C-alpha cells in the first residue's frame, strides 16, 4: 500500500504567533488541511503527519483522522522523515509520498501523475518540481544529460546553480523500502547543519538506484508562506481561484471586493454575490439569489431566489423566496420557511419561522415554533430564558402578535389569535381569541402648566 508523510513540525517564526506554520489558514482552512485533502483525493489513506512545534495543536486538530509522529528537535527535513520510520516499517511494499504541510496547493492530479511516472521509471525517488520565474529560496534541481544528479539548497548553491529555475516543490515519491535505507545515509554536513531530505537524490544515484524528477503543470504546487505577507498572497490566489470557478458555473460578481468564499461552498447559477460577503463551511446556496452586500453565512442551506442583505446566518436553513435584511442575525438551528420576510434588526435563534410569515422589524424570536402567515409586530420579544432554563414559545398559523409584546415562555398563541400592542403574555391564548393586557390610561389636563409655572424659560 502507498503511504503519505506530511512534514508539519516547523514553527514559522516570522508569523509571530505560537501556532505551527501548517495550521495557519488559507481561505478558512489550515494549510495542513489542504495538503491532507489533496492526499485523500488522490486515494492515499495511510497518512502520517510529523509534528514538532506546538504538536498538540496539530494532534487536536487531526483527532484520529491519521497517524502522527513527533520530532522533538527541528534538525531538518530528512530528520523529520526519520521520525516516520516506525510508521513506514508497517508496510514497506509500496511507495511513500513526502509532502510539506505549509505548501497548500499540491493537488491530487500532480500526486497521481507523479506516482505514475515514479512507478513507470522504476525510480527509488522522484522529486516533484516546478519551473518558476523567482526560484530564490528554493532547492534547485541539478540536471544531467540523462536525468537528475541532485538538489542543491539556496544556501549551499554556487552563483551558477542559483540561476536554475527548476525547483524542488518539497514533495517526493519514494519506494518505501528504499526511503528507509536512504534516511540512514543522510548527513548534516551543509551550510545549515541540517539533515536534508533532498540529499536522498544524490545518495540514491550513488547507491546505483534510479532517481528522477516530475515537473508539475501547476507551478502553484511550490507556493508556501513564510510570513503574513506570503500568507496573504496564498489567500489571494486561493480566493480568486474559487471566485473564477463560481463564475464559470454562472454565479455573478459585479465587484469582488471583500468577497471571501471558502472552497466547500456551493452556489447555484444566476445567483449574484455582492461585496463584503463571506461564505463559509458547508453553505449551499440555490439559484437566482442575491446574497449581500455585507453578509456572513456559515453552514447554512439557502433555497432558490432568496435575498439576503446585511445578514449573518449560522447553521440554519433558509428556504426559497425568503427575503431577509438589513441587519438581521440568524443564529444556529433556525429554519426560515419559504416566502417569509424578515426586516431590520431582528434576531432569530433555534426557531422555525413558517411559510409567508412577516417579522418586519426589531424583534427577538428564540426557541420558538412559529406557524405560517403569522405577523410579528415591531418590538416583539420571546422571553425564552428565566435565568435558569430555556423554554419554547409556539405561535399558531395566521396569528397576529401586536407591537411590543413579551411572550413569557413556555406559552402558546393559538391559530388566528390576536394580541394587543404592549401585552405581556403569560398564559396560553386559545385559537381565534384576543389577548389584551392594558392598564387604564389617565389624562391629567394642564399638568405641565402647573409643574413648570415657576420656571424662567
Ligand atoms: C525545503 C527543501 C527545498 C524545497 C522547499 C520547498 C530541504 C532541505 N529543502 O526547503 O529544496 O525547495 O522545501 O518548499 O528539504 N520541517 C519539519 N522539521 C524540520 C524541518 C522542516 O517538520 O526539522 C517541515 C516544515 O514544517 C515544513 C517542511 O518541513 O513544512 C519544509 O521545511 P522548510 O524548513 O520550510 O524547508 P525549506 O528550507 O523551505
Ligand atoms: Ca519552506
């Protein structure tokens, strides 16, 4: 079986945060996640991640998704792979892909293509390379007339070698049994006093084994981030790639300012996304919607022809034809049924809002089941928390809830019931009933004439 070993021990000092570099996020996902995803997409199931700096952050993130091995000291990429030897020894028959956890754009096509090449060429090691305009900082590929002869690091290279533009991506296929042998032969006699994994190429050739290079068609496979500026470059590249994919699928963008769409999001044709809109996680949006401006939508399923303007929505469902906004917060576990309209300054939490229901302005509806064609008046609040426990409110179909009502949960309003403005509803209201809760209004004629009689102005 084939293995993958992902190197993720590095710190990323220039990021200036106590986070392992592969855990920095590109378009909402840790770089390590991009690399793991590419391995999984390429069908690799036997994966070992090498941890080092702040190892627990990576272990906690991975859970039991794959194996990890700990590198106690950062002594180089060769030393990092040595930590995976017990993992490799479990199955030495196949090949092992080594990748860097901080170069997120490795893709499954490159992984598959390079494996085919590696196997066909009967190589002990195949380096995945790319040709780039700016090779500075990368290991350069040394070619001979009949193949490659090695890799030289920037710091060890001669001025002549530094002109080479074919570089090492940091990803390699090894025959697993040969990798274990080669790791035993790496020395640290170089400018950085590190055990370079790159030395395996020259060592293999010296041992009479075959070594080769596979040049990826995707030059982005080499891109990594050493600082925040580099991370922004990766984010920008990923962001534009996602937007272009959606445009090809018929999604409209008049202006892409402030629009961030994570890879996992699905959007139907004819939908328009307006500026300052962030779409995250497992969000699915239907066709012919207008989303934005100024929306943050996370893990939310949205039907066709929905309009959201300045809305935040999390872990919820919004059905077809719903109009929401501006300034609305849809908190988790809410379901807004088709045709409902929710206006400004409304918060909904863990509630069902029935078909065609209107909540025009200034309301809080939490832990509530609201029927169809209900009218919720301005300033209506479900009082769902008594300081100890949360309770639900139920509002029947066609109910009319007056302005500034407090519904003291648990309480229910029957179908076609009607509550007068300003009511505090503490008991259930039957179907078709009116609930009115109003003290006598006293009018005192001439009151302020008397009160202010002695005031100068
Ligand atoms: C390495 C390659 C270089 C290649 C470049 C591609 C070597 C010697 N050089 O250089 O030829 O062009 O990648 O990006 O391999 N890591 C550990 N433990 C360590 C050292 C590194 O886990 O002791 C991890 C890092 O977290 C990182 C990866 O290995 O994910 C690569 O290490 P890095 O130090 O960035 O290597 P480069 O100097 O960039
Ligand atoms: Ca690097």
